[in-house]
C-alpha cells in the first residue's frame, strides 16, 4: 500500500500558512485504517471458548516477537551512530538507547508466564520460531539496514498504542482458570505501555521528519498492524498453528 501523508510535520511554517498536523496525529490517523480488523482479531483471540490452550500459544508467539525487541532497537541505534550528519540520528539514537533499557528482559517474563501456565519454556526456546513471527520482526531488520532506522518507530508505535486493558489480566485468569503468575506480561504492559506511547508521540512530534520519512514510519506501522492481525487470526483458527 502506498500512502500519501501531509508534511513536513515539523519545521518553520510561513506566516499565514496552515499549520501542518503533528506527526503523531498523522500516524494515528493512518493506523486507524487497520483498527477494525485488528480489534476483531483481538476479540476473537480473547474469546472464552478454548482460551486456555490458545493463551499458551499466544505466549509462545509473543515471546518470539518480544525477544526481538531489544536486538531490533540496538540495531537501529547502531545505524543511527553510523550516520553522522543525519538530523534525525542523534535524537532517535538517544530514544532507542533509553527504550532498550525499558524493554530489556521482557521476553523472560513471557517464559515465566508460560511455565506458570503449564507450558515448557525449554521446548519453546529449542523450536524454530514460526514464519508469522519471523515475517513481522524480519521486515524491521530489513528496513533498518537497507532504508532508515526511523521506520522502526512505526513498529513500536503499533505495539505501544495497542497495550492490554488494565482489566485484561484479571479476565484472562478468570476465563482460563490459570494462576495470576501466568499473566505478568499482560499486567505489566497494561501499566507501562500508556506512558511509553505518550513518550513516543512526543518524540515523533519533535523529530524533523521529512514527508518521505513520515510515510515510511506509517508504512511500518501499518505493516506491523497487518502482521499482528494475521498472527492473531492464525492463533484463533482451528488448531491454532503458526
């Protein structure tokens, strides 16, 4: 999908000229295109029927994604450091370095959740990650290395702006019969991701994004939303194999 986005989102505006919309607002508008299908996939994923085994499959899939988060941001930060003179690079690199520390070890939370739910973390780590997960994370590596690391912000935007509801962990425990210890990741991200999303919106509005870069971030966000939707649909399908 080729997107046309207004821009630039930042910079000097000529007297009397209309003020362009903030980058975060533009991106949320673009991401809204994917909202209906993503929300429907989430509703089906969390339906009480067959939820307990589906939740274990969800933990396994999300572990595959979340363990890639820190390496992705480290790769993007390295690319920023390799591009002196890029007006985005220094500010983006600082954000990524800080966000790495905020996201570190969250993949270990998922392994603990899986063990508490009766799953086998060792078997998960030994298995080849499914293609649906590799496609989502792999696109980010490609864009970081072969286009611009700012594209990763679209992926992060999609994840942070679709944080779990604060009530989701309690509802899942009720509907699955699993112990509260099986829902640490859901519970913690419900508390953390709202603040992360606000920080990311502020960064996007601060960065001197060109129209092309804003489009690239939007494409990354929509690609992530589409990939997560397809991942959830496959988890919900009979058999739930990825």
